[in-house]
C-alpha cells in the first residue's frame, strides 16, 4: 500500500470532513491556554501507558518536581525519555534521520545501545493473550520500505493539504508505520509520535497539544482492534481502515 492510494479517503472526507473543521476551530481556541510543556509530558505519559507503563500523569508530574532528590525508576525514565523525544521532534523537521534520532532518544530503557535509532535486524511479531496476532515484514526489507515510506511523507509535507486531508494522512501514516513495525521495540510510541509530528508540520505547532495519545489510551481496546487489519504485513486490508482513521479526529473532543 502506498499513501497515495488513499484507502477509504472519500468515505473519510464525506463522513468527517466538515466535523473536523468545526472541531479544529474549538481546539485551536482552547489550546491557547494550555501549557506546552505539560501537554508534551501528558503525551509521553499516555503513549507509554498504552504500552503497559503504569505511571499516571499526576505521579509523573510530581516526579518532575522532585527529580533532583529521587532516583529515576525504569518506568519513570521511559516516560522522561519519550518526553525528550517529543521535544526533539518539536524542534526538528520530520525526516528519516530525525525520526531515527527520536527513536534513539526514547528507547534508552527499551533496547541495547546498538538497536537504538536503528532498524531491526531480526524478525518481529505482535503477541496477544491468544498468541501471535501479527507478523511484521522481514527484517532485510525494512530499510528499503522505510526509505520509500519517508519519500512519500516528504512529498505530502510539500503538498498543499486542507485540514481534513492532513488528519487523514496523519492517521494513515500512523497505521502504516504500525504495520511496518521497523524497530525491535518502541514501534507504537514511534507511530504515535510520527502521527502528531506530521500533523503539527502541516497545521502548526499547536497540534502538538492534541490529546491523541490520551484518547488512544482511554480507548485502548478499540485502538488495537482497529489497527489489526491482517495477520501479517502482506495480508493487511486497508479497505477496512476507516474505523482507525476516525480515531484521530475523535480525539479533538
């Protein structure tokens, strides 16, 4: 699947296009009063929670206040590293190199040094309570697929998109990234970061405050169900992507 294939695009625009414009107007007004640093930390907390980290936002913000006198536990350090990666992304363009650097920053507690900021060199699957639920593409194909993926992203970043189109492609990028699964660990965090990174580059820095990670965390079962569109990379059916594509606009409130 190429991003230019635009799966479910017409359905998405017909169903959500006008509502997105209305919701974005309200979001933009509300975001002016929100603290940027706090919202960045919140994004990191909720994205980590989706992956099983149990530290809540209140606990993490108290850790922030007392950082000098408390040794960082692993689960706190994971979130702190992800917040640093968000800060890095907020100050750098979305390119393959900067994306890999963001992964290097947030994966310090997740992977050994040689695997941070590098594509995986082994097979990887996604496992649920019932066993293997998804097998990602073979490791030797990942660099080429990601290079082509970023060429598509670069083209979109240079293309004029309206607000609804930006939401559509941000969601589709998130979904495609999750299916490629290019890293040994940190793929979900990376996909959610990439989604918001693209959206903010297209629509403005205020969209870093969008509570998408919180929405996905609060609707975690649907989030994973909607991502699951096939048993392996080659059987993913993007004609069924609409339920997932709906989720990012719904995070506007």
